C-alpha cells in the first residue's frame, strides 16, 4: 500500500476526531481513491453511508470506488465528475457488481456483500416471529444472576425468619446424607408475605447466596403478553431456564398479580397463565424441579389462587414483619454509614422507630440528611447530621405499614381458615392490634 500523503494523514486525524462528519469523510475517500487506495476508499464511504444512507454523493463515490458506472445525478446531490485519464484505475479483490439488467442501477446488495468483511453490520437483530415477538429459544430474555455475595448473616435481626428458612431450604442442602436418609427432596416452594418495604426481596437474594444458587427474579411484566399463548410460553421458558441452570432460585415477585385467584379473573389469558404456573411448579415428573427453589412474595396472600398453596407447590408460608430492634439498628447504620454524622444515639432512635419498615427507615435517614443540608446552605457553614435531625425526621414519618395491617386484621379475624395466618394473629395480639 502506498504511503499516505501529509494531506491524507491530516484528514484521517480530522475524521477520527469527527467520525460523524460525512462530507469530511467523503473528501478523505475521494483522495484515497485518487491515490490508488480503492479498498480504503470503499471502507470510508461505507462508514459514511452508515451515517447517511441516502447521500447521493456517497453513493456515487461508492460506485466509482467499486469500479461501476456512477448512477444518474439527482437534483439534491449531483454526481462527482468522472476521474481524469491520468487517475489510476482502482482495483478490488472481488469483481465489481454488475448493474441491474432491467434498470441499469448499481447493485447495492452485491456491494454490501463485498465490503462485509471491511465493516461490521449496522444492526444485529434476531428475526421477529409472526406475532411480533422474538424467538425465546435464541433470545437471552431470562438472565439468571450468578450466585451473589449476600448471605443471611447480612440480614439484620429477624431470627425467626432465618430459622424458618434454615428448616425449609438450607439444612437439607447442607446435609445431603440426612436428606437422602429421610427422603427429603430439594424441590420446594415458600411464600413470603407481609407489609411492603420489609425486605422480602433482600431475603430471597440472601437465600440464593446461602445456597450458592443462581437468582432469577420474575415479575408480572416479565410474563404477561398481549399475544395469545405468549404468557404461558414465557412462564414455561422461565422454569426451563431455571432447570437448565440449577441450582437456581426463582423469585416470583407480586404473586397476587401473577397468580391471582382464577375465580375472580375474567381475562382468560391470565387464567391460562396461572394454570401454566401450576404445571411448572408440579414439574413434568417428580425430579424435573430438583435443584429449583421457588420463592414468592406478596403483600396480599389472600388474593393468591388457593391451588398455588397446595402441598408440593408454595406449601409453606413465612410472615416477614417490620424489622425488629437489631434489624432496625443494622438498617440505620447502613444508611448513615456514608453520611457525615456525629454523636448519633442509635439506641434512642431504634426505640422510637418501632413499626417502621426498612423503606421507612431509609426515608428517615434521607430526610435527616436533607434537613442538615438545607441548614448548611442557609448558614453557609457545613454541619454534621446529629441525633436531633434524625429524631425530628422520625416524628414526621407515618409508618407505611399501617394500611396493610388494617387490611390484614380483618383477614386474621374472619378468614384464617386452617390456621394459615396464625403467625399474623400472634403478632397482632402481641402488638395489641387485634
């Protein structure tokens, strides 16, 4: 390849600095063509056509570089003048594409094939199916997160929750010989319920970390589809992905929406989705779901279809309540750790925040920081966040869990069939809310 002239080197530098400047790139390509470097000129014109596919000047220059007659000039983009006799005749590695026999137009598809190795395609897309969706066999729609570093030890307090999780999942996995002796399968489903913002998702991730399992989080938006049959297919693909990558924790968030009572559901698509979920929980055979752990979370367990809670499916329930004192201290420490604080009396703060959810505690710390920030802006002197800021913020926060307990109280009193909500009844009596 001949050595570039100083002008070409300067233009290359300018093009690198402004890659979207089409006229500048075409000028460089024209000089490269004149200098006997048709392959380099083709590469530059191809990039220009990516930025401006309909540019008449670029199309004419490409035709020249490929050794074909230039297309007829258009009013908006006149063709470049033909090369002078003294200009070197460009040569390419492949024979130039012939003009279309019917129209005489330049064969751009053939030209694209010839420069395919020079530049990558502009778009890489999987073909769409007739219903507008991609093929789930090829799409990586269900990404399983690798085993995380979160453990149950990272969950502050909640001793009873941890004990139940240990009995349901962790102990059988840690003792394979005892599991074999007692015929305990690794299949299992657990439904966590309670007021919002109390850490159900965090607990599910901690369980996956304890198991050394992948984590696949599923919400109603991941499953429901406007096309008939796609919702059921999505549900099947989720569980098939989990089986292939076992051990895997499948976390079904907002189960009251994903597995709503079919007796109250008028939409046949949602009914079929619940039916498909039941089928997947049962597994194709007794060992199909071995190593697949299903955790579900809901704020309204009374709206979940009864069939989902039968033995072998989500047959165990776990009440996740607002954080206890050790948990509140851990949450407050976490949210204050990166903030400028001094002389914070965590003991006093923990006492007055009983009943607040984890989300409420995060909001409390945010409000206290905002209070100190505004005070610093007014006075022009930066000050630290103190106990008085946190106490003042706590007085302004109404527990977000109260509306949930108001609804749950009626269920505990009048719809506790079979003792399903005994844990909730015990808590409400302890807090004198029943």
